[in-house]
């Protein structure tokens, strides 16, 4: 059972100490200004939440909205952007479905979106598999502004009155958008 609570200073400082093994070290939060980074996590506009397991351990975090976007992508379509970070020692253990499912359930109850959107680094095949298994479909490929790293945008429309979730705009809709 995973539980959520709004990010606080202790959670933020703990997350800033997380370090991933290559190639996932691109997700390390390198903060030259630790105090500024902590305040960023605490900004209500970004809706950061800490995620705890049944033993009360901080195992992941998520955010909803603008901070889940990656500069360079096309985010004109209306959707709730979702970001998820899992503690490094918890990744690659086959638990991604549980994290994604819990985040989507929480977001559904909290924000009631008609469409979810997630942006994932193209190399991160593990994350792509988990989100696609959760019903997301690829709709866009683009290069991140900062360094040209390729990212993918995936969407999932929420079911309405018994409908099945939709997997994306259409099959094969991934396109280059620099």
C-alpha cells in the first residue's frame, strides 16, 4: 500500500540525495543551490508529493502539472502532466506497475483529469514499458532544449462511463518535433 502526502522540507532534502546508476544518473537532481531546490519542491504550483510504502519509508515522489513537462515538447493539448521518481534502490525490481497505478489513482481522485500525459527519456525502456502497460500511447518524439536528448510524450485518455481508456492519438503517431 502506497500513501501520498504533500512534499515537505525533510522529504525534499532526502530526495536531493538520491543518486542513480548510469544511464539513469540523468535523473539525479544536481542542485547547486540546495535551498532553492528545496523551495522548488515545496512550491504548491508544482504539486509535488512524497510517496511512502506500508512501512512508512519514502520510496518515491511525484508531481502534477507544468513541472512534469520537458522543455522542447509540445504541450498545447489539454492533459494532466504527471512526473514520477522512484528511489534508486527501488528501481528495476518489477514494482513500476504499483507506483504508476498508485500515482494515477491518486491523480484521478485529486484532479479528475480527462487525459493523463507523461514525458519519458527515450532511452528509458523500463519506464516506457510500465507506462505503456498502464494504457499510455506514444504521441510525440522531441529533443530536449538543453542538450538535444530525445524524449517521448505518452498520453492516456480516461474512461468515461464504462469505456476503456484510449492509448494515444493513433497508432504510429510518434513524430519528430525539435
